[in-house]
């Protein structure tokens, strides 16, 4: 593998492309906090963001262009792409052809076909290609996986997942662009998370129905979207992503033959990272939420308590993703999120787009 240090104790050197929200809030802090990885270089054309990167990570070097980064390919061991969605495929292709393993922020591509082409290229090159689906390490998702593994809910009939926000004013930027080349909109943004979680929990999807709406004045791409998935195993997933929700619903409501699980609120890790807190620091234990935010498991008809018992929420663990990447590169451990898994989620997202356009249910 190009540039991988021969000395076992030498950290793997990481080049990070992009220092906007994804790069500065998620990737850079998590890379820096991971044993065996070293944040070596940040690429951003913005002088202001270069200064921010150096202030946060004094040992990092900054470069204004990706070409300069690839000119140093033999000095790096991993490329992380936290750049705009439209750049993911060309930059991942260039990195793999330069002999470098790659982590790509979600969505890896605009189409499942492109994702599978990248996966094939990575296989041909013998290189790791991983997708940053950090929400697999959300506290509520980890808790739900444990409940399912322990059989607490019985046979699951319906999975409801909401990633809703109240942001009536547009923020601007490529994520809200109506240009299809930008791969913006909530279907491909937050939808990448909720669909990936549904597939991890309940397996392949047989059919997709979706509604995508543009609610906010001046918006040019979907900001209020609903997906109904029928899994081949029989579970029905109802997924909501929205920036126009004035009253937020539960993050999860999972209904089974023995019990249900209801959980409100978002995992605290993103808020902590935005505040400048870091995993492994001297602050509060990472990813832990107060007991008053725990979900409930059981049954009941009380409109006040919802019935059931409080269920302790497991700590969220975003650091586990990059720890797994480091282990995959060092020791040949499994890729934490493969490009083919991301392609399966893109199959669903593409079907959802067709369903919303045609007003039909799409069979996969």
C-alpha cells in the first residue's frame, strides 16, 4: 500500500480534502483523536479555513489544491474526502489511481452505478475504499441494535426513523442548490443516513415509495421528504428527513410483536464536536447522554409516559469508525463501511427519487 509506514508504531499519515462542516467538525477531530492515525495535511482553497485548521491542529500542513496533495502521494497513507458531493467520484478515482486508500463522506456518489465502479477500482488496486456513515455509531442506533440482538421487541413489524429539524431560513451553499450535479437536497444528505441505518437493521429492500417536497420559500431542492420501504424480510420502514418540521417527532419508534422502543432527541456527539470538545479529552465521558433523555421499551397506552421502562442509552461512539479504518489498513481488519453497502443505499435513494417523481411504488 503506497506510503504505509514499515514501522508498526508509526502513525498512518492522513490527507484531508475539505475543511467545511464535514471536514472541520467531524473528520479532522476524529482523525486526530484516533490512535495510529496522524492528521498530516488539510486541503482547502480558503485562506481563512487554512488558518482555522492550523489553529486547531498546529502540526498540520495546509495546501490550497488537491493537485498539490496528490503530488505528495508517496508521503501519505490515506486520503479522506470531505469535499462537496460532486467531487467525490473524480477525487476518489484519482486517489485510488495514485495508490492511496480512501475514506469518502456520504454519499459516496450520485448513483449506485458510480459507487460500484469505484468499488471495482479499489478492488483492482488492492486498496481500502470506505464510506463515512458515522450515524451507525449514534447512541440510539447502538441501543436499538442491542435491543434487537437481545430479542427485546420480538418480531419487528415497523421501523420509524426521523431526522427532522426546524430551519425555516435557508443557509445557502451547494447542499441547497437545485443543480443536480451538486447532489444536494435532504434525500441524499440526511436520507443517506436513515436509509443506511434501515438497511443495516433490517436488510435488503423490495420496494420503495417516496414523497419529496420543497417547503421553504426560495428553496430549490427537497427539504421535506418521506420514504416508505418494504424490506424483503417483511419489516416496513417509514423514514422522515426534514428541515421544515416545527414540532419534532421521535427519532426512533420501533414496533414489534412483544414491545416497542421510542427514543427522542439526537445523539449528542455532533453538538459536542461543534462545541470543540474532543473524544478522549478530560471533559465528560464521550457520547453519554443524561438519563432523562433515555428512550422507553415496553408497551402501554399512556399518552404521558408512553408505557414501558426507561432504557439506558448506550454511549455514542463516532471514534470507532476511524479506529476500524486504522485497523483495516494496519491489520487487514474488516472495512467498517464498504462502497458496496453504500451502493445498496443509493439503489434505494435512486428508487425514492423515481417514486417521488412518478407518484409510484418502485420495485427493486
